[in-house]
C-alpha cells in the first residue's frame, strides 16, 4: 500500500483569486460553453447585472446598457458609482462591499461580497470604471491580478459604473453567448423593476405591467381567463391557467430569478390551494387546483439566505417585511387579495372552477391505472432493466448536481456503449425499446398506459411536476439517421405535450456525436460535419483513414468517452418567444395533411445526395 505523507507542507492557504479559479463551481455553478442557460458565462453576467440593478432599486439610475461583442461583455449603469478610493478593493478583496451595510443596500441580491470578485478572477481581462462627480477611476485586471491602476482623471460622463470583462478561455474553453438566454435574463430584470430601461446591443427592454408582462411574453397562447395580477409593496404575483399539462412557475427574490424556487414558491403554491378551497368551500385536490397553472411570484426581503452562491433557491424562512415568516406573509397576502379578486370577477371565478373540475375528472379517469403503473415502474427500476442510474441527482445538495445528466437512447448497442463510457457519479442512461408512440393529441392517460412513457416519467421523477426532477440535463441520444431523427421528434412531442416546462426551463438537449473519424498513425480527429472532415483531411495529410459512423452502437465505449465527457456537445432545445407549440405539433406530428405532404416534397433530399456530400 502506498503511504501518502501528511505534514506542514501539505497545508496551503490560497489567495482569494486562486480559490475561485481552483473551485469555480462553488461560485458560479458549472463552467459550460454557453449552450445551456445556466452555464457560468451567464452567471458572470448576472453577477455584474445584480449590482447595476441594485443601484436602480435604491433609487439611482434609470437605465443600464449591456453590450456583448464576441466574447467581450460590457455593462454600464448610471447609479452612484463606487467610491473612487475603494474601486480596487470592491473587485479584488473578498468580503468587501457596501451591501453589508443595510442602510446603503436594504433589499439587494448580492449580499455575499463575492459576485464581482468571481467575475474578476474568472476573466482573462477585467476592467472596472467608476464615475463620481466629474472624476473617473479605472482599474485593469487579468485573471484577477491587477494589471494597471490608472490615476484619477476628470470626466464629463454621467455617474455610474462600467464593467468590461471577457471570461477566461483557459477555464471556459471555446464558449459563445446565445442572445436568447441573455435577453431572457435581462427581460426578467425589467419585469421586476417597472420603469427600468435595459438596452442590449441596441435593443431596448422596458416593462409597464411587471409580472403580467412576463407571463404574456412567455405564454404560447392566451390563458383561460385574464391574468390575475396582484401586487402590494414587497410582493407581486401574477397567474392564469391554460390547457397545457403540469405547473409552470417563475419565482424571484429581490430581483433574483430563483430557478429552483425555495421557501417563497412553496408558500405561494400552498396559499393558492388554501385560498381557492376556502373561496369555493370545497376541499379540492391540490393537483387539480394547480394543474396547468402559469404563474410568477416576486418577493423582496432583507438579507435573504440562498442555498448557494449562484442564488437559484431561497432558503430563508423569516425576514419577510415586518419580521414575519415568509410563509405567513405570502399566505396572508394571497388570502386577502385573491379572495377579493375572485369575488369581484365572477366570470373568472366560473372559468377557474370549470378548469379545476375538468382536471379532477381527468385525474380520476387515470387513477385506476396509476397504481399499477407505479408498481410496474418500481419493479423495472429494481431489476435495473431500463435505467442505469447515477449517484448524484439534480434534487440533491451535492455541488455536482448541475452536471447530473440522463441519456435517453434506443437499442441495446447504443445504450451499452454509453453505459460503459459514462461517469457513474453524474450520468444515467435510460434505454428505450423501439420507437415511442406518437403522443400528439392524446391525453395524459397515455403516460400511464404506455409502458415506455410511464417508465420514462418515473425515471425523471416528474409525475407531480419538475420541481423534483432527478437530472438537470435530459439528453436525447439517437442515431444521426432518419430513424434516429424520428425517435427524437417523438420524444420531443412527448415532452412538449405533457411536460413543456422541461423544455421551457432549459433542461432538454440533443446529443451531438461525430459523423466521421479521420486519423493517421499519429493523430485522430472526430468530425461532426463534412466541413470539419475536410479540414481534418487537409491537416492530417494524404490518404488518412476515414470512418463514417452510421449509428451510436458503432462507436466503441473507449471512443464514446470523448463525446460525453468535458467536451460533450449538446444542442439545447429552446422555445422562442411565443412559440406556437400546438401549431407546430399539429403540422409535423398530426394527421398527414396535404400541406405537410407539400412541405416534405419541397424539402426532400435524396439519400444518395447526402451520402455523396458526406464523402
């Protein structure tokens, strides 16, 4: 047995920047390449934006300018500006900042004194410019190390702060910003701060109706009744019901989008159920009341406690206005204002009641098969026939939970290759048997009657909503051929039909695997496109060996490790603004209409042409 020494020399004290760069996951979650909405490059932007928005919330500056050009990000606010003698300390000394003084920042998000320091440490280039009362202070850093400290200079610029940074390619690798993700983040800020104007690359975002605008922006069609919009000082809620399955929530604390919810969202969901039960004087099942709800809730509290530095889940139980518990504060607000609204709007009350009764009817219709379906799911899970699970899950408290991934694949050979190649800590595999059913136009009863769908639902743990989702990344891994594409479409139809929030919240991806392997005796290159193949052939010289992969099962486990490791290529499945999901599903997955036949003929590509192009 090897004996490992342990003495004084093994005890190390890291500088602040060294610790952040060594353990970036503690500060920004996962690194990522920008393909996922929760990748680190967006967290860096959010940390800078939080500071700018906090200035607005304190009554200083009505606009924020954001520019992203390639890999360089600029954020300019027009608040008070950092006191000029403390600019360097504010961005390079841990636990330094005005937000520890509640007189200066009473209900802010950035309470840990870490955010902008993490941006500095994780950026290859970082510049901070502070303007106060006609004077400008500029400091430049690289990888968190001071590069140049400019002397004070006179200026005619408006007061405020400009942060310029470029995430470090040594850490993030080859990354890119997706404008849709940035826009979604910035829109959340304006929805929560009426009157704030944010300009992103020349496009202006502003909101007059707060959370009601947020719902309108993100719903693919109008709700069953007009959006119920209630607000009073430190709390604002908006909701309606639709015809989609599941529950869909947007929750915020002090302007921070808490994507994993927390105390305030739990309290809101409970309060909705209790108030509606009391109003209709009937003990309806919570799932019937909340089924198909589309809602947003925002609360402002002093010194919120989040469960991580990335602030995606609120842990606070107290510190609501007046020192009340958050649960009591939200419950009393909903009880008073929602009850008043329902009494004053009888038509909305009638539509809401009908929706509850319809949900109850459907739930009872499938209840007889649910027990059998659950038992079947447990049995299969116990025998490990369909699901090869991992140790760390999205619902856990482990630091790696954002990496938790499930690959949905088809066929024994493909699932076998992934199973042998995967990281058993964070990657699970679910194996389909043949092509799934086309679920378009079917009711949720089919989820329990169809064994594949029932087992997939059980594996993801989404029967009661996605708040208990077991994996952060749901990855569809199918062959790059016609059959693989068909399976992919059938799975996407299933998710969009019954669990659209999985897609809307950015959890669903398509695994990209190479089409070609080009190699000589010294080097091997994997190519995802014919263009990459051509470059590889040119780089490797004459007559390299070229292999065309036709399916996942043809890729050996040793090779597969390259494609599902740190360099894994995932294509996010995104829903754009006001995507008419039902219309798309009707056209592509519904009955074979003449319009679809014409579309297929007009876009037809002969297989021989594709093969020739790939050579």
